[in-house]
């Protein structure tokens, strides 16, 4: 892994309380949506299949990958380059595997396909790089507060 400047070396999640104090609610919401998406991608195949619901192909995108895509699209200026490239590669890997001609369908627990394992490992690494475990328990309440504040004070 390449070295990053010292101002970028702290986990992104360590900024949550500063963002909250500075009314940067959208950043908190994006991070709060990304965390559970990465947690899902980090699960083992059986747990993924249990969690995905009845329409695995649709739910993977709308419940998980959409948040990863949204974060990568709307947050790049706030990310250390190594974290941005890591998340972009994870997203590309998920998209590619879902579209592969290998006959990988999620309905029959295609999460067991061997190409999912590196994606799981990348998701686990991303959670650690973000510092997600340190803020995870606070995020549901923070997201709720941030959404309420945005409704109260629209741009």
C-alpha cells in the first residue's frame, strides 16, 4: 500500500464528530449508508444470501451497491487517494462479477462463486480503512439527526 500524507492517514470516520459540529450532514449520511453496504459485502456467502432478500439481483444494487456508487461519486474530494482507488476497485469488481458471463446468478447463492471472496476481503479492508468500527454504533442516530436537520434547513 502506498504511503499517504499525514493529514490523510487518520480514518475517515474520525471526522464524523467534526462534520456534525460543522453541519456537514451529507458527509455523515453518505458514510452512514456506505458502512452497512460494506458490511454486507464483507459477509460470508451464506449470510449474504440470507440478508439479500427475495430478488437478489435487484436488491444487491438498490440495497448495497448503490450506496457504494453514491459514496465514490459524491465523496472523492474528501478521500485519501488510496481509499478512493480502493473503493472504486471494489465497486468495479462487484459490478463486473454481477455482469459476468460465468452464469453467476445470485438467486442460487451465486455469492459462493470464488470471485466473491476477494471482494469480501476488499470490503473488510475498506471498513478498516474508513474506521467504521469506531463509529458504527452511533451512525443510525446520527443519520436520523442529519436527515432531520437537512429537512429543517434545506440548501
